[in-house]
């Protein structure tokens, strides 16, 4: 689940290099069709938990929540052949494309883009700059990226805290299709309910007050969506 999984050529946005660049909405979600999982922000866990199984995957910064979108490599069961997203809620990680936040040398937010994205053109779409200054269209994108970046930092802290408390264990879920094919969630983690129940009361109070406990239970409830993911795979295989 690399940070740049959708992106082909990521560069920092420049008011000089990209002075004449225009952007238009993505015409499809085909760019995400080969991603079987995406990172999830803590603040969107409740929305995501309604339709995606959410697990914890270990990244460079520690364990991070991720929505499972498929059971096989390079397959997103929520993107159909026409590039349509078959779900009520699209994770923020997907919606931010073709923009992406990055961190500069001094810790500042950098706005980057995928230069190879078909969303960008010099002839069609909304201008990104006007007289060297960001247009309202770009300002809106920057606001979204700034909020995403801040939420991602908070989510990293959540993952590290769960790890420190020893609440994460390796997932042992096994998905089986009607034809007998099996898929195990290797390398992924879930919250251990047994350990959760014996936490010190002061830790429970901490997790309750800062909202982490609600996020934990959203994650646990979301695991029931694994059966729906199996059904999606069965239908796709049957459709051929």
C-alpha cells in the first residue's frame, strides 16, 4: 500500500512550470482498479466501516488502518470494467487523485500532482493558476490536501498507540469461495478483542476520551464486511 500507488509521475506543483495547466475531474476510477487496499483516515473509519473490511497494515511509520478492496493482488472489486466505483463511500485516499500531499525539507506541506494523469491538460478543464496565483479550483484542492495531511498524521499516532498497547495481532481470517478457493489475510493485523477487554481502566479512559475507542470498534465491526468481499469476488469470477 505505497503512498504513491496510483501515481505514475509525481512532481511538485509549480506556478512557473505548470502556469498553463488545467485540471478536470477524473472520468473514471480506472486508476484505482489494480489496488486491493488503500489507507484509511481515522476520521472516515465510520463511513468506511459500513462497506469495507478495515485492517491494519504495517508501514514505515507503523501500523495504519486500510480498507480491503479485493482479495487478490492487483484487483479492486469495487471498480468495475467501466471504471465505475461500486460503493456508496469512496475513501479520501482515492478521492484526492490526481493531487497528492508531500512533506518538504522543513516539514511544510508540498502540493504534488501526477503529471501523467489524463486529468491534466493545457487545453481543457479549470485553470490551476491565474496571473501566478492559485485559482479557487486549486485552493479547494490545497484545502483538501492540507486536511488530509493533518488527518493522516493523527491516524499514524493512533496506529502507533495501539501497537504500544499490544492491541494488534496478526489476522487469521480465512475467506473461502463457493468453488473452494481460499484466501488468507496474510501480513495484516486486527485489534485483539481479548487484550482490549483487559486494558487498564486509565488506558480505557484515555482511548474513550480521545475518540480512539470508537474507531477501534468501527474497525472490529467492519470485519463483518469480509463476507461481502468474498461475495463480490465470487460474482466477478462467475461473470468471467
